[in-house]
């Protein structure tokens, strides 16, 4: 008997607390795919494409440098200048994109001309926001939201897109800073006209701010300036974990990486103390409070940190069911299965404000590993 193992398409995934970003290997987001920038179970960014003089960039390399940071290196195909009077040879320009997820998302763009002639470049960033609920994205049952409004504020400059339905409101802001030329906005794209002499570079930063439920997730500047409380809490917890030593280097490395991976799942908004916290169930679809997954993870991590289970037990106790509710499969004393915060949960269209049953109809995911048992 053989086992066929299939995996989803290659993606770049970074996360910090309950916010995560999933892109293709070019660092871009196709609005037709299950990619995007998510927080509070809402997709704030559903489309992101980079253009050079009307054409797509080509990837050189890309990789996640940590659980919350990624670097993408791109180069140009053969293009004409935006003035139309000359051509730019392929592989002449290099665009490096650095992203750090902390609160909101910060990205830095470095554009360098390695050619022997000056280059007139139009760098465009195409952005789309559909504010889809996570359950819609996972089930591929998206519906168009009519009351989404985009506003360009050239004096800041920033692009603001908002969505509101009754008392549910969220927004995303793309703020440009550090650029020597102010961008314009047209046809859904931020447009940067850039003149680069040979051997020179251009730089700009994009701050992506997320707003929902009265909260504002503001990204930190990169390189990080000042104190980073969440990083300090993470490093402190890692430093307190059980240490092991063996003559097998692979074992030591695997153990250290496992501790790092657990720390990356920390839901900082549920912290009860600096070493009393609860993990998410997994990235990307399960970055929220799960009863079963958190309990199993806490039990398995008891030898690594004695107080690790305390955060999970205390948090789940606070969500323990106190009455019968058939819509949410709740019964007195039952431990919560899953807690969600998106639009569908807000309006009671799914029972996951605190859900106590199981949800097989939402269990499928285009990124889950699947195994098929083949005869023979």
C-alpha cells in the first residue's frame, strides 16, 4: 500500500499574535487566491501587486527571515522608460522588499539601478481590500461588499479604505514615508515616478495600519526603534525554557527551533502575566483561541516550561460554558472549541463568538497537507 502526500502551493507566511500575512513567493497577493493580510479574522488586504513601467517584476529570491519578517528580491524584465524614448535592459534594476509584522505591517522598498545609463522608472503598487471574513476565504464563498470606500489623501500621503456594516467597521491605511517624491494615486495603484542615475538607489517605506472594533494596529518602524515589549516577553520566555544538550547537533537544533516555533504562536492579547500565556492553534487559519489544540500543546510543553499550561487553563476557564445554547453547541461546563471575531461572528451568522462543538464544514483549507491512501 502506497501513501500519496500532496501539499498546497508554495507561499510566504509571517505572523505576530493574531495578525498574519500570506503571499506568493513574489511577495504579492492575488485577489482570486486565499492569500492576504488578516487580523481579527478579517482579510484587510486581498490584493497586492508590484509593477515596473507597466510590467510585472521577476523574482530573484524570497524567504522568511523569522516568523514575523520576510525579504523579497526582484528584478526587471526588458521595459521601456516611462518617457518612451529609451529601453531598460532586463536585470538592470533590483527591487528589495523588507516586511516586518508587528502590530500593523511595515515594508521598506529599496530600488537600485545597476545599469550604466540613467533609468526613468514608474514603480506602482496595486492594492485591493475586500474585508472578507476568514470563513468566507476558507470556504471560497466570497460575496461582494458594496459599501467599501477608498480615499486618497495626497497631503499625508496615505490611502485609506473603509468598510462599514451597521455597527461593524474596519479600515486599512497605507501610509507612505521616506520617499523623496510624493506618489500619486490612480486606477487602484500608488504611482512613484523615479529618476535613477547609474549606481544610485531610491527608498520608501509603507506603513500599513489596521483599524477594527475601536482598536488601531500601528506598525513599528523598521529597523526597530526603542523598546519592543512583545519581543522582550518572547525572548524572556525562551530563556526560561528547559535547556538540553546532546552530542547530536540535529537534535539540539530541532529542539531549539521547536521552542522558537511555540513562542511564535503566542497570542499576546490573552497574556495573563509575562510567562503565563496561551498559544494559537496554528498559522495561518487557526490564529485564535482553540480549546483542544491549546490544551494538547500545553500538556506537551509541560517539561519545557512549568507555567506554560497555566495560561491555557485560566483562559479556557474564563470561556467555559455556563448555560445551554444549541446554536453554539454549549452546555454548562463545556470547554470552548473555537473563538472568532470577524464580521460573520459579530452578526451571529456563524456561532463562533464562542463555539463549543466542532466545525467540520470549515475544516478544509487549500494549504492543509492531505494524505490519500492508494491501493497496492
